[in-house]
């Protein structure tokens, strides 16, 4: 009787494993030379015709990993993704857990740590085949040698003069709040027309949305949003008190979500992307009220 119970339990376990999805991953090399090609393979068994949702092609790996080829293969019961990539910076880099949504069930790969080394030998010496010869140069020879540097220096001087003139006479009109607002609204409309939201291309959508927002904050509020990390920018906004709390909250929510999307930590749905777009558009429109309040405060 006990034997029958044990066999029955084992049969249930075997059936459960047979019908559940199994994810496996394999990284070819954990130590790479600069620019060397590496391969990451992800497989999911027992798909049972379920839809597999993951980051789009060439956008699965984090920033430092340069993806060369990203191929996806799937049939009724099997899913496979093969990625070729290189790294062009020395150091230790991590491929984080990568999420795959199989019919509503989230499967994650294990993280991998990769060492990238420079294989060039610093002690290598280069010896000349022949000794150097001294050559006497005339004025014409010096001109031929350095004319491009002289012309480049003159071009830089002319550019500096043009920039100074632009800052002195053209900056005020072109950087007015109304112009910055209208220009940003046009850029947002152009982003909307790309249909990233409808196509589910959330990574490209958030990259461009945040880039437009950073440029706008830099121009409109004179904050270094184009160079600060998200956390630092949020701190600067709160300490500066130029942007209203409502607008601060909008920027904080959208920017933090954008960072998670960039590093494949979350996969927002269409409704979330539509709301974030609408919130940023409203923030741009409301910005004039922030500036009016700031001017009144300075007058007081």
C-alpha cells in the first residue's frame, strides 16, 4: 500500500515537471579580452505554444555589453535565444538576472560576472630598424607640416567668437520659457508618432522620453539635468525648490521607471507608457507656472 502511494506521488511529480517550463542559460566565457566575442545562450523547454515575452532584440543586455547578433528561435515546445556580444572596457561587469515572461509566468536566468582584460604586453619594446636622420627644414617645409594645425586653430578662434556673439545677442530670445516649452511639445509629438507605445518598444520609448525631458529641464530650469544621474537630479530638484512638488513627483516617477526599463528590470505595459507620456507632457505645459512663481518670489 505504501509502495502504491510512493509511486502515485512520483508520477504526479514527473507529470508536473513534464508540463512546467524549464529555463536554462549558458555563458561561453567568463574572462574576455577587450573586444573579444562571447556567446550567451538561453533556452526554455516545455513552452507548449505559450507566448514568450522578453526585451526586444539587441536590447537584452546592459549598457556596457555591445550586442553583435541577437537571434531568437521558437517552435511549439521550445524557445532559444542566442546573443553574441563584446565589451570594450576593462574591468568586472555583471549580466544581471534576465526576465522571460512565459504565458504570464516570470522565469529568470542566473546572473553572470565577466572579467574583461587588456591582453597587450606593456613590456614589449619597439626598436627602429634604422637610426633617425637629421633633416634641415625651411619656412615652406614648416608651413606644409603645420598648416592644418594653424588652420584648425584659426577655425577654433572663429568658432569661439561666434559662440560669444550668439550668447550675447541671441541666447535670451531663443532660450525664453515659451520657446523651450513649444519646442519640447513638438519633440514629444514626434516621439508619439513613432508608435513605440503601440509596438511595445518600451526601451526606445523611455530612452527618448527621458532624453527629451532632461534637455527641457536643463533649458527651462537651468539645472544640469543632461549630466546628472537620476538620483542626483532628484536631490538637486528638491533642494532647488524651483520645480513644484507635483512636477517633481512626475519627473521622479518617470525617470526611475525609465532606469529600470533601460537595465531590463521591468517591462511596462501600454497603459503605463501612455500615462507616463501624458504626465511628462502635462509637466512641460505646467512648467511656466513654476517659473512665474519663482519670478514672483525673487521680486518679493
